[in-house]
C-alpha cells in the first residue's frame, strides 16, 4: 500500500518510490529463499509453487532493473553496484538455487553488473561468493560431464576386470 501511495503521490521516478520498490524486492527475495529451502517435501505443492516463484523472480528482477536505470539516470560518478550489490547478489542466489543451467546463466548476467565493484570493495570471502555465483552454470555442466566420464571409466574397469 505504501508503494502505491508513494507512486501515485510522488510519481514513478521519485526516489521514495524506488526505495520502496527495493524494500519490496528485498522482502520478495527473502521469501523466495525460504520457499526454495522448503521445496522437495511435497512434489504436488512444489509444482504449484514454481509458477509463483517464477513470477516473483521476474518482479524482483524488474524492480532491480528499474533501480539500475534510476541510478544511472542520476548521472552520479558512482557505480550503481555500490547500493544495489546486495539486491543483485540476492537475486543471483535465488536464480542459482533453482538449479537449472538457464537460470544460472541469467544469474551470471546479473553478477557481471557487480563483479568489478566486488573486486574493489568487498572482502575476499564475498569475492569468492560472487565468483561462485557467476560461474555456477559452468560447474553444473562440468559436474555432469565429470560424472559421465567417471561412469564410463567405471564401466571400462568392470568390463576389463
């Protein structure tokens, strides 16, 4: 309700509207993380939840995209990642958490927006998180390839020996 009020009174491009949107994005991403953690208990319920999850992810990504546009339109000599890093990282975590390569590649696109910032201003632990999220789609493919190679090697050993 506050977001609608801010938007109608101040306008869609007013700073209060953008900060209210980011607050909603933060709540959405927190709820998505909680939902992803509880998946796997009831397959039928999981299937119903997935559509809601995808809609929520799209809304969060749209809100963050609008925040980047707003920040860039301010023409400050400051990378928007300084104040959008946490939101971008949270979105990437949710996307990687979905587990499919397409979502992980999309997370990588988001992480590319903040990786220069992270390299300069974040601690070593956070830099590792950024790299892990950025490269998650590469690991997934290599893990599958490695499993297939291991299985092939195991089959060869069984046949020969």
